[in-house]
C-alpha cells in the first residue's frame, strides 16, 4: 500500500510539473511557484501539498520546448545568448554576469535576458544608460540573500533588438557572494563573457543542443 501511495504521489507531482511547464512556456505564468499552484488547481489538486520542486518543472520545461518548438528552440537560445553577449560588452564596466533561463538553456519566447551588474552606486547605471541614450523602466527584483532574508535590488528594464533585458544591480558584496536562486536554493550560477563564449562554442560543437550551465550546481 505504501509503495502504491508513493507511486501515486510521484505521478501527481510529474503531472503538475508538466502542466506547470506548459503554463510557463505559453506565458500564462511568470514564475515556477505561480505555475505550480495554477497547474495543481487546474488538475483538481487544490489541497495537494507535495508539489514538484522547481528543478522538476525546469526539466519538464526543457522537454516541452524541445518537443513543441523543434529546431526553433536551440536557434532562439543561441540568438538570446549572443544578444546577452553584445549587451555584456556594452555594460563591461559593471562586470555583467548572465543568469537565469538564457544561461540554463530553458528560455521561452517570453523570457527576458537577465544580467547581474555590480556597483555600490546604482545611480552610475542610471547615468550610463542616459548617456548612451538607452531607454529604460526602473523597477526592482526581490532576491534571497540567505535562507531567512530577502532584499530588493534596483532593476532596469531595457528592450533591444526586440528582446527584453532585466539589468539587476547588485552591490559589490554580491560579486563574491551571489544571492540564492529560487530554482535550486543555491547561489546563482553565473557566466561572464568568457564563460558565455565557451558555452556558445560548445553548444555549436554539440550540434546546437541547448545545454547550459546546469542549475543543479552552485554559483561561480
């Protein structure tokens, strides 16, 4: 009986993960947490407590994109990574790092390109964008900096070549000690320009397979 219950629970978790992945892919949910709750409710599991981990949804999302987008999927990932690289060159003085779905190879059509910038004076980013005549909208991003604490970080929303960028400004402290990713509870996995160049090159050598830096490992 216990084994049967475990199998049922596993199947329900898998069902929720795949439904949540579809919601994210189709732009019907902004994050995995919201997607899981919405998916569970739509499947009739309103009181289901054992929701899948974010990594389970992440893996289901990649499978979904590979299945339904075919060759368009790796092509989009490569294009977004190259757009990220171009932006990182322009923003070099802030030591940008690529994070999130574009790095991991799980970006959807609606995913922004997220860069972490480092400076103790966020107004320097404001001045830089103004001098470069780059239009932006200022908002904020809430990130976990420990298991107990969260912090707001100023975020500049920029659109370039049809792609949305989230430029999240962190103080210098977080260059050596990155915030914690909600994907796996570990420090953000990040890529500088050299790491991104290698990733693009390795992906091309693998025939366009959309591997990224695995979110199952810690930050760099």
